[in-house]
């Protein structure tokens, strides 16, 4: 039997493709690339009279060629096939899968509504997962009370240093500058009414109740939530967490609990330092801009600012710490096996942690205003 052959004779009226030889599986495989090179303009006549052997592979090759060219608006005619081979070609053509037309794009409003629905569903799923993680952490903490040796104190101290001690300079500097800005802006406005002394009340209430702990929590969320997600996520990518489970170790107990405890301990301390820094910054600017001496600033502060203004900020700190730690660890545990997932979830953890901190602060503000504190 002769080798499989393919010849193309092109003229002004189109092209003639002459097929010959063995058009079974092996022969079609040798000519597959040449068949893919056949193109218009047409019409194109496929002369199959020289085919000596023919089966479904050959019929598939011709049917595929005809469908491809038909999609390009090129007319293809097949000539020279024996009746039984023509019947086989028609059967194969009918059996080819039909290409479904792409679904029409939904209207813009429907697509927008769908995206909102997906976001709501994803948010609800995240809330459920965070509640599950919260319950798991509380369970481990209760177990640590019964079995204190399970608590990894070395890990807790390490994360206290990373999330707390190393954040002292930036938190103190931020609070100092906020106090300076508040004192300056307050002085500009209060000087118009001869009420410069009330700048002390403005600085103390704003820093102690809100800005000191809120801005500290935002800084910690940016530093620690991203760090928790990146460290746990990299372990997830390297399958270290799976290895822990294989060895019978609990990733929640080893990775999450120490980070939560470290933030719960260090964030209130950072908040206290931020309060001191904010008051010092305000006192310096009040002295420079208004002539309010440090002694007068301290006297006004101790006489008119109640202890609850200080306690309000301290009470909020542990809740902010729990939220930041849980969100950072949760997103780290969700990281997949690629760097894109790690980067996306690290950014998402920072954004979500800051958002939830601000929402919690608003809830606390409404609550304390309702109970007249």
C-alpha cells in the first residue's frame, strides 16, 4: 500500500486538495499538521479518489477540515469517495460535538447585582469561618487552663516582641504627632473665642477615648495581620501545616493561640504608650502655640478628665487584638498552593482587619454614649 499523500493545486478559482494512500490512523497522524495548514480562499475541492484505505480516523480528518474551513466561510466539496466511505464520512460529521454559542452577557445591572450577591455570600462565609476559628481558639484556651504545659510560652513571648515591642517606636511617634496636630488645630479654632485652655480637654478626650487606641490598632493591623497571614500562609504553601496534622500536632494550638494571646497582652500596652505619646505631643504644642505650661496642662488634665475617658480606650484594646489576630491567622490558613493566593490573602487580611476594627470602634462609641460613659 502506498504512503499517505497530500497535494495542493491552487489556481484562480480556488484550490484542489488531492488525498492518496492510507488514510487510517497512522496515515492521518503523519498528515495532521499539513491538513491544518490548508486555508482559503475557496472554493476548495477535496479529491479523495486516490485514497486506498479509509476508516473513522480518515473520516474524522476530512470532517474536521471541512468544519474548520466552513467556520471561516470557505466552501469545501469532497469528491471521489466511494458510497460506503461517503456514508462513513457523513456519520462521523453528524457525531462531531457541536460548539455551543457563548451565553449572551447579562445586562449591566444584572451583572452588578450578581457581583454584590457573590460579595455578600463570600462575606457571610468569612464570618462563619471566623466564628468557627474563634470557638476553636476558646476551646484550646480552656484546655490550656486545665493543662498549662500545653501553652507554648516561648512562642507567646516571641510574638509579643514581634507584634508589640517592635511596634513601640512607630506607635509612639504616630501618637505624638497626632497630639501635635490636635493641639495646633484646636488652638487655631479656640483662640477665636478666647477658650485656649479647653485645648487640654480636646486633646485628652480625643486621644484617650478614641484616637490613641484606634490608630494603634490600625498600625498593629497593618503590621501583625499581614505578618500572621504571610507566615502561616507560607507554611501552608510548603505543606508544613499538613505535616503537623500528620504528626498529630494541632495547628490551632501551635500557630493561632500564641498569636492571639500575644496581641491581647501587647495591644493594651501599646495603647497606653500611644495615649502618653499623644498627651505629650499635645502638651508640647499647647506650650509652644498657646503658652499653656506643662504644669497647667497637667492640672487641667487631672481636674477635668475622668478616669473613664482612659478606661474606655483600654477596654476596647483586647477586642481589637482578638479581631486582628483571628483575621490574620484565618486568612493564613486559607492560603492555597501558589504565591498569588498568598499575596491576595495578605492584602485582604489587612483591609478586613482595619475595617472590622473601625466598625467595632463605632459600636463601642455608640454603646458608651448610650450608657453615658
